[in-house]
C-alpha cells in the first residue's frame, strides 16, 4: 500500500501546503481521499493522472476538502484525455448527491461527466464495500453531522485509517483500532485547541488509545509552522510519527 500526501494544509492559503488531498494505491486500485483546491495538479506532480483514480472518497463536504471535485468532473468531459473505460466511482457521506445537485445548478452541463464513466454514491456510517483488492469500511467522525472516516484494508496486508477533520472522541479511536497507520489531522499547535479539530497531544493520545502501529498527521494551519508539534505527540504515543509534507510518500 503506497500513500501520497497531495495536500497537507487547510482552507487557509499557504505557499507551503496545498488543500487536503490524499492518494492511496492499494493493490490493483488507486483511491483518492478528499480533493481540495489544487489536488489534481498535485496528483500530476506525483506522476499520476486523473485517469488513474478508480475511487474518490470524501470525508465531509467543506470547501477545502471538495473544491477539486468540480475540476475533476469538468476534466472528465475532455477527450481524448479522459480515457477511462471502467467508471470512476465517487463516494461520500450522506448529502453528497444533494451537494452535487447544487454544484450542477451553478455549473450546468459543464460538470456532467460522460454517460457511464463516473458514478456518484452516498455511504452511511458502518458500511463496507469492496474496491478491487481493497476493503473499505466507513465510520462516523465527529466534525460535521455527515463526516465519515474510512478504514482501508487488504487481505493479508496492511490496514490504514483515514479521518479527515476530527475532534478527539471514541469514534476516532474505534475507527483506528489496531491499524498499521492512522492518518488524521493536527490543525493547530498546543494551546490553540478549537472545537472539531485536534492538537498534537490529542492526536498522540488517540493513536495510543487506538493501539495503532504508526501515526501520520496532516491538515496543518499556518499557526503550526515553526512550532514543536512532535514533542507533545511523543509524550502520548511512542510509535513512529510522520508530520506529513506535500507530495511525501509512505509505504505500508
């Protein structure tokens, strides 16, 4: 399982970090989790094409996690560049179809993908689907009412938990329980906790209580730059910790 952090920032513009986006190559499929502004360009910089995306998953519907869905749907209309013959499948929390409907009101046919090439579906919490060689499980996450976390596993292989934005809570711990890697957020440094987001010590605590093997953090607001994020984490969690950077790769 190969992981590429396409964007490790937030909705706050940053010269260093792009908006949230994460690619996971699991066996014979390529998965994308969230697509904030600039995600498709970052995908190309990572050596991948939007044609490679078999499944797109959204954790919630905030602009910094969804803006490049518009760009993706627009790009699917261009031939011969869009060459997929098997449909790309877009999954998200409840409300995704209404969300697309509102986008369609604004952009009209320009975001209507070619017939049969893209399928949009909503996923409830506690649902399991097969995506090629990967199994995806959904779980509720405390951020917005619709927020989902995803657990990705391969038969006999690694297990990955991806949260999107989240606060510290039992749902986060349950999603990540025993995973080889938890990828979650660390929006702000110690002393700047806000509702709906993690700080380093809480991210470390979640990793420890979930018993994960390794932790990777993303979704850093500019206030994180120049701060010691690692020390508060390691007081709670003794395993490997990655403070992700744009275009960084990890292998499980």
